[in-house]
């Protein structure tokens, strides 16, 4: 059964639409929505090996397809047929491109196409019962196979992004520390020069003062 449906722009991870009624019967719905958003964030950094993938998370599977710089993602029970899950996403993709395709790149705010939820809910109902004649026909359709679609674990997928974020953070910290050390080195060099030449300057100052005093007296 389809539990969650979310659509986002791949270039920056901006959420474009989602199933508003999704997650009501899903325990820890917020947790899985956060995982989905983290996945979109990773995809926006170019961290995706394939345009179609399944990702294991707890008792569920995320399935996503990427087409035209848009990611269409759903969360389903592990027992739900993978073939139907991807057919469901294909239906969403085809309609979303037809209705909103020209506006996807210019969308500037999150959930700019939230009205697409009506189509999501209508389509989800069609895929609810895997035993309907319609869905059985889709399962037997040899023209659409999903055997080659990779399945990975969510920790493995999201962990890549976390490690890269850590590397980026360490790099930023190193750059900041290097700047601080450079400034401290300049200060130390300045102090060393002062200590080295200050006595000479004082002696010269005293000598000049003595000459001036002598000239004034004489």
C-alpha cells in the first residue's frame, strides 16, 4: 500500500507537491517525511546513481524516479509490488509534466503545486487494491519491468550525504582556523620586529636628544 507521496525539484531539493492525506495511518510519519526530505537534499547535491531506485527503510521501501529534473517519490509497504509502485510514479510523472511542466523551473516557493494533491489522491486509489483487474494487468505487463532497478538501504544512501556534509564542515573549519593562525602569525612577527628594533630605536632617540640638548646649551 502507498503510504507517502512527495514530489521535489532535483536541482535544489525544493518540495513541489505531496499527498496531503498521506501518513494518517503511518506510524512515525514525520520521521519518514524527514528521511524523504534528506534524500531530496542529497539528490540536489548530485548524489544519485540512477534515475530509478528503491531504498529500504524499516518495514517500508522508498521508490523514486527522476525525470526532467523532478523527483517523484513514494513510500510503500515492503509487500507492495515494486512494479505497481513504479507504475504509480510513472502516472504521476506524466500528469505532472503535462499540467505543470512549463512552471517547474520558475517555482520559487515550497509546495507551489500543492493542488496536484487531488490527482495524487485519485491515482493512489486506483493502486490501492493490487488484486483489481487493472492492477493485475499491469503486473503481467512485460513491457514494463523493474528487475534492473537497484535497491539500497536508507542508511547507506543518506550516510553518503552526512559524510560529505562532515567533510564540508571540516573543510570550512580548517579554512577558518588557517585564517586565525595566519593573523596570529602576523601579530607574532610584528611583536618580534618591535622587540628586535625597539632598543636600537630607543638608543638612536637618546643620542639625537643629547645632540639636540648640547646644541641648545652651546
